[in-house]
């Protein structure tokens, strides 16, 4: 969309979070909340986006990898109207539309933004506002309409009188302006309010006083208006986004036995016919193939890949590892920084000891290997194709197990055979 520029307001301090982390960088379902809005703008194919930064701007800028994102600093936190005003130089001579959103409203949906833009264009409005109906409007700006149902202004909660506070139509905090109308309106707003700030919402009153056309689009879900300003709201946003994501996964052919006890990062990719049992946690960027079985009580951490038909059982943790097709890690095991081939069986209680106090080291377990119960594999180490480790074996670092061989003991040694064909443990001293 070359005729639209996105402005994301992300300069606020977020004092109610009581945190040293910028508010917009707090994670929701494994992803910084600011990234939710940036991802939506990307899905809308908006070619240019401006993020207004302020409080701890250097930290906020660390998440920007997209070249279509430009940052502009708000020197003093004087309100949303002042924040948007900082973008005027970046939009000099721009004649299109400006979509303004907040970085702390991660519950806004793609459908709502798309509907807003379509309505704005169709109505050729000076501004189109996303609104929502709610039974409990406390804390939100109210939409004030005339007797003929036209929008007159938006009144903030702290400036509203009792009658205005009873209004159930609220401001979600998403606007689409004509650029030619936006900045002249911002020039006229004054900090005549309880906070002594320049409110972006006051630009609506300026436009309607000029008889400019102001329209609205209703969000289907009142939760879209919920901003994240406290740890409690952060928790609620996590619940809502996780629920939405799990429902989407189930609609796409994934079985999730207990949605209420399951957490799945929005960054995760999961193939169809995979079954996820209760109390499973899937964090960060994880790729899971088709027809896998995970849980119960499993934890799959970011950087892990599970290929088709992999099986991860109860109380298993997988981190930064690749589990090959048809491989099984069924009970009480930790697999970290490992590569498992196809058809590998990992016995209960197995640990890949990946950390030596300085570095994370890799374990490689090749196709068809069988790792016995309680084995400890001290990385870096390789278990060859079709090899076996006996129960309780400790395979020390760099002591690779050859393909097809069986090792046992502490430290693990290759199991030798007597001349009569009987197997013995250990070696002759």
C-alpha cells in the first residue's frame, strides 16, 4: 500500500508496569508486544512505517530488522498528539493516508485494520476511527456523537463527566487520517486537559468543527481496545492471544487436547494431525512437522525442530535441537543442542549434557540409534548410526560411539564379545 504510511506510537514510559524494560518490549506469548503491531502492518503491505520512540529508545530500536521501519524520537513525552507531530518532517509533501496505531495494543486484529482502511477509502473521510461497544467502558476514551449519530469528538476518561462516562462506545486507539487533514488539525490542539498533554483525540474535535468528514468502523471484539499498561493487563493479553492462536491452530488441523492448560508461542509453526497433550509449553520459534505427538507436561523451547511423526513424551524438555522423523523422546529427558536422526529412540531419563561451564556443545545421534534409560551424553559427542547405549551409561565428551556398536558403563565402553559368543561388560585390565 504505497498510499498509506503507518505510524506506531511507542514512546511511553509505562510507569504502571514497574519495570526497567520498555513497556512495548514486554513479551506476550513469546513475542514483544510492539512486534504484534509491526507484523500486522507488514501483513497489510504498508511500504513505509514510522515508529515514534522516546523512553529507552535505544532498547526499543533493537527489535527493528525491517528496512521499511523508520524511527523518530519524541524528545519530551507530551502526549499522543505531540508524538504524531514528530513525524511531520518524515511525511513532508506526502499526500496519502496515515494509519496511526499504538505499540501497546497487541489485541487489535488484521481484520479490523483492513476493514478500517477499506472504509476510510470508500468514504473518502478526513479521518476514520476504530471503535468498540463494551458494557464496561471504564478507562477508555468515549465516542461522543450528535443526535444524527455523527461523531463529534472523543472525550478521555479523566476529562469525562458522569453522563459521558456512561457511554458504551469506546475509542480503540486506531485511526486512519488523510495526511493533508492530520497535521493542520494537530497544529490547533491545546493541552487543556487533566494531564496537560497534547491528545491526538482532540484532532477529531478540530476536524468536526471544520465540518470535515469523520467516520468510524466497529471492531468485532471489544478486547481489541485493551491496551497493556500493567502486569495484570499483560497477563490478560497473554491469555487472549494464546486462546486465539490455539483456536486458529485447531481450525488448521492440529489436535490440542486441553487448550486451557496449553501454551503455544505465536512464532511456532505446527503441521497438521499433530496432537498436543495437556500442560504442554511450546516457546518461541519452533517448527513442528505433521503427525507428531507432544506431551503431556512437555516443554519445547525456541530453536527446536521436530520433523514428521516425532514423539515427545511427558516431562521432556527440548531446546535448540532437531528431532528427526519418527524419533521418540518419551519420558523425563533433557535434549539440548542436539541433532537426532530418523527413527532414534531416547530412553527415559536421558540427558544431553550440553554446557561445560563456558560453551554450549552439540550432541549428534544418528539414524536408528537406541539410547538406553538414564544415559548421560556429555557433549560434544556423536552416537553413530544404529548404535546402542546401555542403561545408565555415561558417554564422555569426544568419545564417539561407532555406528552399530553398543556401549555400556561409566565411562561408557564398547561392549566386547568372548570367543564363545557371550557378551561381557568392560575390558580386560
